[in-house]
C-alpha cells in the first residue's frame, strides 16, 4: 500500500464527509422555494459535486501505484505547531481582557522562548522592544483600535 | 487621443507626492518580504491593511500593488545569493542564478534579473494600457449569463493551471464555492451554514481566510520541518551591470519572457510562477547550447525573471476589468478595495478612472523605483537575510494577528484565521493546492448571484447559458479544459502537468 494511495483514501473520505454535511445543510434550506430555485439549491449542487469528485479520488487511490516521499516530519515538529497555535488562539482569548500591550508581550515571549528557544535575556528584550514599536506604530501613529485591557494604555 | 489623456492622468495621479511616497513604501516593503523567505506578500499586505483604512482607495491600492510586484524583484535576490527562493515565482531562478553566483558572477546575475524584471514589468504596463479599456468596455455588455459563464471559465482555468492534481484542484474549488455560500443567501436572505454564529452572517471574510491559508500555514510548515541554516555567498558585488555579451545572450530571452509572462498573467491561476517555469523551459529548448542550463546560463535567469514580473503586471487586467483576482495576493487587493467600497470589475474604469490610471501609472513609477532601489541596496537585503527564523516567525504571527483583529476590531477574525491556518497546513501536507479555493471563495457569491439572476430571467431553464454566444463559447472552452487532461492521461501514463517537475532538484 503506497503512501499516496493511503493518504488519498483518507483525505478523500474526509472530503466525502464534508460534502455530505453541506448537502444535509442545503436540504434544510429548501432546494425549491415558491416555484423557483430556493436558497439550498446552489450549495446542494456544489456539495454533490464535491462528493462525486472525492469519490473519484478514492477510486483513483486504488489504482495509483505512486510511492510518496517518506514523511520526514517528527513529533518535535508537531509539538512546535501545537505551541504556535496555542500562542495564536491564546492571543485572541487574552486580548480583550489583558489589552494589547500585555498580550503582545506575552505572545512574543512565549513564541520566542518555547518554540525555537532564544536565550531568556534576548527573548525578553526582543519581546519588549517589538511590543513597544508595534504599540507606537499601530496604536499611536496609525490609530488602530486595540483593547486597552487592565493596563491604562 | 484618449491614449495620451490616459497617460497624462496616470502620471498626474501617480506623481502626486503622497502617492509617490506610498509607492516607494510599497515597493520597498515588497522587496524586503521578497527577500525574506517565509514572509510572503500576503502577511505584509494583511499587516498594512489597517493602515490603508485612513487612506484614499487610490493611495491604498498603489501601496499594496507595490508590495505585490516588489516581492517578485526581491525573490530573485535570495534565489541567486543563497539558493533559497524568497518567492515561489523565483524557484526556477535558483537553478542558474545560484550557479552564476558560485562562479563569481553574482553581480551580473542580480543585474540582469533587475533589468529583465524592469523590462518585463514595463511591457506589461504598456499592454495593460492598451488592452484594459476595450476589454472593460466589452465586459460592460455582459449580462448575468455571460458573467456566470466567465466566472465558471475563470474557475476552471485556475484549477487547470494549479500545481498538482487537477482532481484535487477541482475539489478545492468546490470546497471554496461552499465556503462562499456561508452567510446570507443573496435572494431570500436565508442564513446558510452560519451555525448561529452572528459574525458569519456576512459570510467568511476573504482577508482572514487568505492570511490563515497562506500566512499562518506557511509558518506552521516551516516550524514542522528543520529550519535550514542559510549560508550566504560571500562575494563582492562588483560589476552589477551586465556586459555586452551578457546582454547579447539575455536579449531575446527577455523579449520572449515579456510576451509569455504577460499572456499567462491574463489567465486566472496563471501569473508569475507558471510564467517563470515555462520561460525557463522555452529558453532551454530554443538555446543553441542547452547543456549550459543549470550550470550558470544567463538566459536561464533573464527569461524567467522577466516573465514573472511581466506576469505580475498582466494579472491586473482580469482583476481591474473583470473583477477576477488571479491569485491569493490579488484576492487580498480586491478585499482591500472592497473595504473601501470600490468593487473591481468592468465598471471600475468608468466610475473610478483616477484609481485605475493612478495604479497603472504608479506601477510604472514603482518599476523605476525598484530598478534604482534594488541594485544599490543589495548589501542591505543581504543583511536582512541574516535575521534568523526563530526571531522572524513570532513577528509574522504577530503581524497576522494585528492585521486580522483590526479588520473589524473583533476576535472572531483571529479565530477564523487560526482555523484556516490549520486547514491550510493540512492541505499542504496532503498535497492540495489552496489557490483554487481562494479564487472560488472570492468568486462564489458573485457566481451564485449571476446564476440565480440568469435563471430568474429564463424562468428556471439552464438553456440560457447555452443559447447566448459568449456564454456558450466560454462554457465549451471550460469543458474542453476539464476533459483535456483526462484525454491526455488516457494516452500517456502519469499526471498531465502544465509545470515541469519541481526545479529538478
């Protein structure tokens, strides 16, 4: 079983699922409404197309004999990705409460220190300097509305 | 003569001091992100979007367009000096550009790519001036069926030209169209697929989706792999100006690259990347000594570099005259214009002539700035290249976050961006190209509206798309494009591909 075949099979199944979900949604919005095409008509057709195309991919995966390049990603890579995403979503959660300055500083410190570790001193300094520059540039100069949060600024 | 009036207007607008400054800022930042691998034009445009809210639409598009074509200039620098393409369109430049640098000819390689880019860019702008007005006039006569057929053709073309499997590209297109259906239905106002989330009522915003799919996912991909140490070629950059022999070898490739790039730029899904690959293949085929290609042939640098800039200029035609953005960066530009209440399309030229001609003029000015800027500043770009990725990626993430939040001052755009960052990462990992998805997401709502209007017109009969000549031709062409790869496949084993194998490395 080639890697490509397995991957196409799995992703194809996922796409069939996505397509069916959209199909089901479209049926709820009525395909025909008052004698004309209803709000569900267009997404229904497109979702059916997605299901059919995915089915073709799945069928094709049985015939494919290509070998995929070996997957070189290590668990270490996954750890970094998860950390980066925690930083990203954490920023969104924290921003309304902690305000722009504090949240930005924490985000930068976190990303600098825990993903591709930079020395503490360098990390703190870079995070503080970048936060200051961004604050001056975006909030003060360009007038982007950012939450102030618990700090006065 | 209308042509000269247009030129006068173009330069009157683009040479206004503020516009000139913004054009400079745009091309400067564009070159910088082009130089920095891992930081693409999408991230920078998203960062600068909040800045444009306080500008006029003309000023904002002048600056954002500068970033777009400036990035192509910058991308070649890293290809030549460190064998890392700063931009996808510069992948092919690595082959001969880096070899030239290793032979101590980094100067002429950088020089010829700057001149080639300038010539290609200029050619594209001249053609834009000639082609856009008649095209926009013709498109003005389009009714809903023609528009629907045109968008269908655009989508098909984008899948056809996308990298990788056509089937997967079609799936991405369908998925993009479905994402475009999220929000209020254009006819009845029914909320579709909003999951009762208020923010989704107006549909998925183009900008956070593009930032996620192209900005954040790029960071995730880079973090997953081993971060390559960049070894910068230590060489003195003397003799940046190409010699007479260099010009002789590069002249025709530049001329051919200009025409090829521009023509491909017109096609949705075309533009810089494909143009550069095809130009390389073409030059290798036409060369009297093809064996020098890959070993430092100057034609292999000049042709593709010209073609990608000419292609970047060409991509503005479908955007400004038909409202079809050919790639993700242009989708962002379109999003920016729409935030300002300007919808790109056939009416743009009539309703906002200042904007149209101002952008065209600024592109010319920008090209001159780039030529002047690039050669003396190469030392600075080399310094910028030395910024390690561990300092760079937190900045990219922060810029995307600020850009996403400031769109509507709402955290929901950050969440959308994050989710699409994950989706984009997975798509890349499993061999799906996200470009058709973006195009479909942008065009989806307009496509549906055009279809619905046509069907109201014809009392529900689909024959309306086949009974009008223009839409018939476009639909037949689309089906030919769709079926053609299958026929090819039947005759030849392996997937039919428009692109030569990835840089043969």
